[in-house]
C-alpha cells in the first residue's frame, strides 16, 4: 500500500506540475534537468582557472596558477569557485531565483555549486550566505543566497547559519557600478553580530552568493568574517561574470 500511495502521489504531482526544463520550460524526462538546447548554453567553469578567484583561463598555465588580478589585489577570502559563467541560461536562472520568486530552483542550482566547490567543501565547518539588508529582505520576502546555502547544507550535511553575518547598512544595487564604486558601496556593510562570534572564530567558512561579479561584495563580507576570527574563508557562487567571454554560438554566427 505504501508503494502504491507513493507512486500515485508521484503520478498526481507529475500531472499537476509536469517536468519542464529549468531554462526554457519545455517538457523533459524528469524534474530538475535542462533540455539539450539549454544544456549547450550552460558554460560550466572547469580548469584551467585562477586558483584564487576561480576565473577561467584561456590558456593552461599549470596547476596552482593565479591570475594577475588576484596577485595585485589579494582578497580577504582564501579561494572562490563558481559553477557556471554568467551568460544565457545561467543568467536567466539567477534572475528567476532572485526576482521571480522561483525558490524552487535553488536545490537544482545547488547541485552544480556542490560540484564546483568539491575542492573545499570537505574542509567547510559552517556555511554562511551573503545577507540582505532587512528593508530589502522585507520587500523581496526571501534571500536568494540563503536559499542556495540551505540547499547546499542539505546536500552536503554541513551546518549553515543564515544569522552569522548581517548587513548593517542599506547599499545601492551593484548593477551598473564599476569596481571602485562597488567596493565603496559595500565598504563596512557587513558585520558579525556579537552573539555569533563564537560560531565564526577558528572555523572554516563557506560563504555563499548567487553571482560573483567583481568580488567586491564577497570580499567585504569575508573581511567581516576575518575580523571575527574565521580560520579560512572560501567563496562559492552559482555563476561568475567573466569579462570578454563570448558564447561559442555567437562566434559561429558572427
């Protein structure tokens, strides 16, 4: 009876909520996958890449290579990784999660993030999302980074604490700002509440966000965690903006 009930429930669920591609909404064989066309538009970040900020290289400089930017501007975090390049379907998924109330996308996006962060997830002792300011949280009703962090926690068994980091000042949207403006915008924006210091001190932290653009936001957050005594800070995002990246199909069509 239990098996019959489970199969019946799955059948009803499939009828009411058919399995569709995460990217374009066409029908697919099972939930949480993308169709062949959308899969071709997903650009996963694989080595070779900068070992510090995770930005892909066009040339293989060998294991352990670090970009000129990471050398010139060393971040407060130990290393960052991203699952995909922030173009096409990846950008659409982030937009839907962030602004479209599509929190159901978080577990599927987290699958790819766990794969990208496999280098340091085993070291992780606590998962912490980039927080929203309370006014933005009230208007949006949820924090997309916290949704991703919770999903990663569930998939890895690592504890997460969405209250370990707070945004103490309301900042402008980072969209449209250059690197210096972004850095100034988030300067001093984050704090570890006093009662949370014990959660951070001496521990390896996995800082989670949806997109890595210039790194200004995660760097400011990592600085606050560092001040509270974090032993090591890793950054994991779903996608990363890669300047001058041109999608292969645009090269062919051009």
